[in-house]
């Protein structure tokens, strides 16, 4: 172990519960991990057990619902400790016993409901509910106000759920709760809570729901059973459905820090044993689910403020994957426990690798949210972009090859690297051919902006892993038919990637985005970017931060109209950052010509000229498979993967490679 990381492996006391180290697995929605009867399916049991096996001291499950009547959650959406207690206890018991075998502890996260922020794909037949008749976050619907009787029903269900969790072997529960604008948080925030009864008005009344929950659990489970609370001391709400950006001056409509500190004190006074701190809300959900455009450790200042004002342990999440940052947060008194969510999706062995002094072997999280929050939002499925085995640990477990083969892998981008890695782990003998001097492919230009640093980290990780596995990697080597014939491989995998599309346009200083990102071209003082997709917007943001005047020209009616980030927290933050950083956007517009430092733009309003020392093409990519086409009919075993097969993104390049290489 690196000596400076030692504090992260100290034991931590929460109530009467002792954790073996300072690492917790942050709660993430267990979509796809529940069975039809309200318990855990085998995928869910294996998923959490794998993170305990990897050394994580505390596992906090994703959200489970204690109520399925006041707010309907179409089963089997996620597990429920009250829907079918026998099935829940039976399946949970298997999971908690396996997790305890590795010395880890586990809490069940329980929710009273989502209220106005229920994701439409998860919404049942009934109207969404809320503390008051307010607008739903996503739908143009007014929510139905909860009755006092319904509140009491939900409180009672929390007690029943916690009792069942205790029977099932959980070491505590975390209430999903006074954070992120979920139902109980909506009660706590005056912007959403317009009630005039005992659950509205003064802060103590707005926190009554949360208070009655912890009191009910203590009544049912005893005071020694740990009850933690997920808590956001600040909401970053400018208005309904409008969130604030980092560094933006605005009037807080949600919970401000002054009330956040006061509420934290009250919640601890009510009996909560631990506060699990984040910030944000679904109206500003790029804080609650931070994309790569947010800085690392973004919750640390808020956790420290809470820690300075309460007497219970504090957990801090929020892009905490840098162990040096985590150590500093602990030593500075910002938190007692470091919570890793997406980093543990990417690498379940994060903690064990860090303990062993093998930080270079930790697979990095990209904060892309393609496999996790994006798929939860769109498909009700939790996965990971860079770890294809996440949430399917048993089904995707690698099986040693019965007959090792020599496999030629053409291309050293993410697809080729993943294929070579998986092949080597299974006992095959991969030979990786890469034309350039460095592995990574499109990760290298994609990782040029400082907010995409983890793309470069992923390229370094692949280089490290392939070296550790002894893979024959041949850089600066261009594959051709002769090379393929001479290698006499048993199988050939083509991962030749994609090339930037071009436009039939004349004029000087016209470059593909790749050239600009790799510093092969100078943008000048002003540039026009053709294409408002993900590459165009991220390149624009990167250049604007460097002081370049940027104009995005998009032929369609809006930015990110096609192939944008799957997770709306990413796309909405990126869209908001464009005007915030002074980037001009011209939609329904094309570039007609480039001449003498000007770009001539054409739209239905006519033509105009804008300054353009350079023009950057961000108009998509075209699969590069010419070598595959030349060879495919004379090779006995051949596969085409990644962008060469279907131009998409990093996730599908890695997933396709894993699928093919795991079965070859």
C-alpha cells in the first residue's frame, strides 16, 4: 500500500457499527436487479457481492421502495422490503451473508417515493404525487397532493421495511430522503411544499416527514440499528426545471446553505446516525449526477460544512475516484467516509487494488453516464460503459479458452485494446497491431479537453493492462494483407475504428476536429465549428475556455439533435454551458463558403459573414473497414468490431469487443 493512502483504510464507527475501512459504495438505482416478487435477482446479489469481494467496507444498495400503493412502482422495477417480505428476506439473506463473508457491511437504501421527479418510464398508472399541487419535473402534469393519512402510511411502511431489512441481515438502512428533490425532500423545501398543515410552513414542520420516519424505525428496530440519511444541503434550483451552473450567480429557490446547515442539525437531533452528503436536485441534476463537466470532488466543500456542524459521521461522494483527493478530504475533516458510485461500477476491485498499491490497475470511470444513469433513464437498466460485466457478473464471467489461439487484433483503439485484454485473460495469444505510436485511438483526441481527462486515463489503463498481461503490442505498424498473411493467425479481429467525415468545401484553414484537439492546427482568435453534436459542442467548450471566439453552425434545429449523450444530465449541462461560456450558436444554418478569414453562413434569413481564422469540421465519423473488406472472404475466423462495425461511442466499442473476445 502507498503509505499516503493508509488513512483510507482506518476503521470507522457509525453508532455501534464498525466499518473495516473508509470506503462506501454509493447508492445507485438497482434497475434490473430485482425479481418480480420484490426481492433481489441473482444479478443483483452477484453485483453487490462483487464489490464487497473487491474490498469496499460499506455497501449501500440502490433505492428500494417501501410503498407501492400511494405511489405506484411497477414491479419488478426495483426490490421492495414490504411488497413481499418473505421473498425480500429470503433473497436479501443470501446477499447479506455473502457480503459479510468478505468482512464488509451493507445498508439497505429505502425510499418513500420520487414524487414530482419520477422518471416517466418508471411512472405507474396513477398521477404523480407531491406535497402540494406542483408541476412534475419531466411531464406537463400537476402532481396530486398527498393526504396526511397517506404520509402516515408511508411512515409506517418505513418501519416495516427496516424491520424486514434487519431480519434479512442488513447492518443498517439509509433513507433516500432529504436530497436531490425526491418526495421527502419536496416536503422539506418550501419552494415545493405549500402546505398549511403540520407538514408545511416552518422548517421543523417541513422536516416532520423525515423525523417521523427515523422515529418509526427506532420504534420497530431499536436504537442500535443504524439509520443514515442521504442529504443535500444545497439544491442549486433557479426555478422549476432550471438549474444553476458552477460559478453562476443566482437566487436559490430550493434549499440554501444557511437552511441546509440548520436542517442538518435538526436531522441529527431527530436521531439519524450518519449523513450521506451530496448537493443538487433533479431541476439541477448535473449536480446530483455529475458529468465530466463537473470538477472532481465537487461535494467536498458541502460535506465539510455539514461535518463542522454535526456530531455524526459524514459520507462524501461526487467524483471521488482520485485516492489522493479522497485522503485530503478525510485529513481536512471534510468527511469520515469516501463514497464511490460509478468508479465501483467501472472497477469492483478498486479498494483492493488501492490497498495493494496497484492504483495504476484501477479501471477509470469516464463520468460519461452512458452505461449507468443514461441507461437507467432510457431503459431502466443499470450497467457501465467501460465494464461490460457490470450487473451481469455471473453471465459475463470470462471462461478460460479450451484451445488457446493466436489472434491478430488490428487497431489499438478502445475496441482493439479491450479485445486483446479479454483474449489474454482467457488464455489466448493476442497480437495487437496499431499504426500510431500510442494506444487509444479516438480516446486521444477525445481526451484533449481538460474535462475529458479520464478518456486519456482509460488509454493509459489499457496500455498498462496489456503490458501486465504480456500482450504482444506492435506500435507504429500499419497492417495490410501481407502482414495478416505472414502472421498466420487462427483468428483476426478488425478494430480499425472510424475516420472523420469531411465536406466538399474550399478555402484555407479547414480542419477536422481531431487535428485541432491533437494540436496539429491553430484555431486562431476566432473559429467556426460546423456541427453541433457531442464532438462539436465539447470542442467548442474547450476552445472557448482557452479564449477563442467560437461560433457553432448546426444544420438541424438544435444542438445535440442526434447522437448526443444518453444521460440528460450530461446533455443538459453541456447545452447550458455553451451560452454560459459565450459561444454563439447558429441552428438551421450551413456554411456556404470560407474566404479571407470569414465563414459565409446561409439560413432561411439569408447570408451573413462571421469571423473565422479557422473552420473545424465536426460532422461525424465514417467506419474504416477497407482492410476487413479486402480480407474477410479468405480468413477462416474473422470479426469486425467497434466503430469499424458500427460508428457509435466508447461504450459500444468496449461492449462489442468484450462480447466477441469472451466467446472466441
